[in-house]
C-alpha cells in the first residue's frame, strides 16, 4: 500500500483513540479507579501508531526520494511511537513538567522541570552572588548501612569515615542562604537545588562467589575520578563549593547514585557525574582506601539487629543460589580472600563494570528549574557516552530455588544486640514485580497490620502480650527481588508475651485463617484504594535528591505512565491474585525467628560474618497441632466500614451574612 494512503487511513483512528485514552486516564486519576477502556483505547491507538511509524521506516529504507515526498511523516512517526502515547500520571496538584527521553545507547531518562519556581531561584542566585556566607543544613535522614557518600574536599584521598558514621554524615550539604530571617526568603532558599539520580540494574546478587562485596566496592570506586575529570576529589569539591552533595547505595539487584547542586551549576555537575559511568578510572591506588571505607560501614552494621537477621536469613538460603552471598564487603572478603586465590582485584572490578554498568541497564531521573528542552540537551550530551555492552541484563531465573524447605520451615532462636523480645514470621512468595497494579501483598498487609478493634494487635495489646506489629514488605532487595518476595510479620513482645509465645503465634495464624475463609473483600480494597489515592494526590513535595532517587528506581519496574503512581496507587481489584497469596500464608510454610537476649545460653551456632548467636530446630509439635484447622475466635474480625474516608474535597462557600440592622 502506498505510504501516504496508509497514513491517511491509520492516523485519524490513532488520534481518535489516543484522545479517548487520555480522557479515560484523567478519569482514573480523579477517581482512583482503573478504567478498563483506557487500555483498550491505548491498544488501538498504538496499533494505528505502529502502522504510521512502520510505514515511515519502510519509506526511509527504500530511499530518500520516496521518503522525501512526505517530510511530514518523520514528525508524525516520532510522535506516534507507542512509548509517546502514554502520558505520565501525576497528581492534579503536581505543577512539575515531566518528559521521558530514550538515548540511542539505551539510557532512559525522566526529566522533571520545576517551572513555577524559576523566578524564585533566579532571585536566589542574585542573592548568592552578593553574599559570602553559607548555612550548614543538617540532614538526619537515615541512610542504608552500606552506602557511599561524598567525601570532604579537604581530606587526602577518598571517603574516610570513623566507626558509627553513616555515609550521609560525610556529606557537605551546605545550602546557599541570604542570612535573612524572613520566612518567605527562607522558603525560597530551601528550594535552590537541582538533582540527578542514576539506577543501574545490577547489584550484589551479581557478586562473583570468590569476591563477596565487589558490587559495593565498585559503587565506591566509581566516584574516584573519570577519564575526562581525573581528579579523585574534583566532583566532591565542585559540589561542596556550590551547595551540593552526593551519595550512593548498593542493593541486591540495583545500584543507585545521586547528587544535588545549585541549579546555576547543574549542567557542569551533570556532565561530571555522567562521565563516572562512561569512563571511570578505577585506579588500583584508590583500592585500599575505599576498602577501608567499605569495611567501616560493615563495622557500623554489626550493631544493627535488622542487618544481622537479614544476613542470618541469607546464610540459611540455598548455597547454590546467589542470595546466600555475603553482600556488605569487608577487608577479609575484598583483600584476604582474593589474595589467597591469586585474584587481582582491580581486574575483577573492571570486568564487573563492563558487564553490569551498561547504558541499557540505566535509568536516570533529572530534576531542575531549567526548561525541559535544555535539560534534554544536557542529558543527551552527557549520558550518550555511556557504553553499551550488547548483553542482556542479569537473569537469576535459572538458579535453583533460593530456599530449601527443610532449612526455611524451622524455628530459629536468635540473640540480638538490643534488649528486645521479638518474633518474626516469614513466608516466601513468588516475585511480584508485575503485580504492582493489584498490590495483593499490600492488601493482606493492611489487614493483618490493622490496629483497630478485631485486629491481631488490638487483642495482643489488650492481653499485654505485645506493643507493636510490623507487617508486609519494604521492597528492599533482600525481601523483594526477581527471585521471590518475602511476607514478613514481626511482633514486638512484652515479657509476658515472650513467655506466652504460642498464644501470640496462634493469634496471627487464626487471623490469616479467617482471611482465607472469608476471601477477598472488595469493600476493603476500595477503602484502601481511596486512602492511598488521597495520600498521593495531596502528597507533600519532596526534596529533589530523594525524589529523583525514588523515580529512577521506579523506572526499572513500572511502565512509563506509572512512574509516579506505581508505588502508591491501587489500580485493579484482583480477588484471584489475593486468594492465591492468602492461600500461601499457611503454618506449613512459615519460617519463625524468635529474638531475645534470654537465649544467650541456648544458641550454640554463630553466623559466619556477623557472629550472630542462634539455634535451629524443628517447629515444636505442640505448636503445629494447635495450628491445624483453627477455629477463629470472636475477638478477631475484619475492620468495619470507615465512614471518615474523604472523597469530596470541594470547598464549600460560607453562608451569606445576615443583613445588618441599623438603629
């Protein structure tokens, strides 16, 4: 078919369905409910767009003469690609402008322009130029126990921290200020920041077995200069001089880097940052210092009971699965073990970089007060140099299951660092990455973690057996990855509860039995859906660095239209999926970790890296007998309808004032 005739036929339908899809999407955002027609309209629009785009591609391939007759086709094709037909959903009160771009080397970037703040920032820049002072901005935000921060530009070498310091405490997060006490000017100063975050689809699960902690070490080494900017402290010094800082963290399947800086210096900082990924030096002379930094962070983690439990869980995993690997990194794992095996560490670092720091594994979030067109130009110029290794991303689906039932379905007594009594119940569920629109685990977590009358915690508190319950999954790599998801229920016990542990466990399992018996409840799902929609719609504005960090990670998991909403909104009610997960949360598959310092004399085993004392035993037969076909007691029931959930935010006009009477 002649290319022009094909366009004439396909384009009107494409635009018609695209308009309908956009209308339905707006209804979704306002109502919080998934509109089925949206996907149908988008599918038809994309079908028409594909015809247009493919027609242009064929015409171009057949020679410039034929394609040259229809110069308008290029613009039409670019705007009709399937990826262009999806709009990024955002709150109606979100005034930021968003644009996704895809570079030729595979990097996907999300640009965020804070357009309404540009005049404010411009005034801030003038004040900074005439002002010589800076105010130190304290940042008490808790960071990951193994993350690399920007170092002191005055210090020799790289990142150096003493025991107990977190990565964030090393940042020079100086904010540019006018020194005035005016509330309005204080607000203006607080927003003078631009930020960029990069998420790489590769982390500690990819560590070679002989060098545990290599991914974490590489995260540190990347900041130690690039071919274009070779100075170890050049980037950190530049950020410190211009009100910024940098940081990074290594997870099981991803590694995230970010920086912030004053917008006036953002273009330069962005180029310096991008070249860390395009051409890092990875010098052998920097290794010893960065290994010390990695080891220092591990020494801090030794006092974290959550890290100790995490490592204990990994230690009982299938040794043939990478989940069993030690991920923090220490002097022993990064120096002694490689030396014993004759391995040259810097060579393995470069090999790991080449395999896992490829452009098509990267997602980038860029936020500034600059126009989107300028940000796109800078991003393309800087990140186009990142190499593409032409290999698929890591895939852990070919490994054996991460846990053997014989090791997982047991009772582990653990001696914690803190003086606390806790019981943790764990179930292994399948990977839920592609189930984010239905959020079945979040639905179950909301019910089991409910604290009102009829809930597990309400009963345990009434009996003085527990003070707190934590349910669900924080979506960290150790509990939420491409291999599995962990469903966690942790109860903080009183001394009385510790002595009546069987009763506490039975209460949780009774409640789960009740959920299986009653089945999914659409009324409850809709309540959660509405609450989460309200929270998202009126969410407070975040600082640029955590916001871009969150978004570059979201881009690894969600479709374009859900970059902002995928983590928060409940789109689809899927009772079948909820039932499948609920049926998996049974006594026959639970792992129990019971922590108390009272077990000091009962835990002969020690975890290899953290030295955590623990014991392992079969679940007591008396517990199992009590869990079989339990009768649900009257004190456990679903929460009643909540009449206080807001759905109408229309501002009502006050009644007219009565006529004034004059005497």
